[in-house]
C-alpha cells in the first residue's frame, strides 16, 4: 500500500498538468480512506496550481472525498469557498458549479 500511495503522490506533483489532473480525477473514484489519507496534503496543494485543469479537478476531488469520507478533510467547504472567493476568473465559479 505504501508503494501505491507513493505512486499517486508522485503523479500529483508531476510536472505535466494533465497527469496531475487525471490523477485527481482518478482519486475521485477511490473508496479506500487508507489510500486517500496520506495524499491529502498533495491534493490540497493542487488547489494552488497554475493550471485551471488541475485546480478544477482538485476541487472536485476534495468535494468527492468530503462527501464520502468527511473525516479526511473536515474543512473542505471552507477550502472550496476560499478558492472560489479568491479566483479572479469570472467564469470559473460557473464552470465549477456546473460540474
């Protein structure tokens, strides 16, 4: 399990934004809190990525994880709210809320 978590963590910090975004999309589908718990700091750091694809998928991953395993990220609503408030792109809110 340690090797699996490490592989996901490396994908979350990969230089290619599509690998980071795709990994976040995959993590939305995981239903194992033991695998998600060590990845939470990397998932949170993706909220501050310079690419919108990664940021959008990070918000979706946080929402999905919060919905299934609230104890892993108890402050997810505040994180998502602060992300939406701090986002300077006008259509970003609509895009995220329509997903």
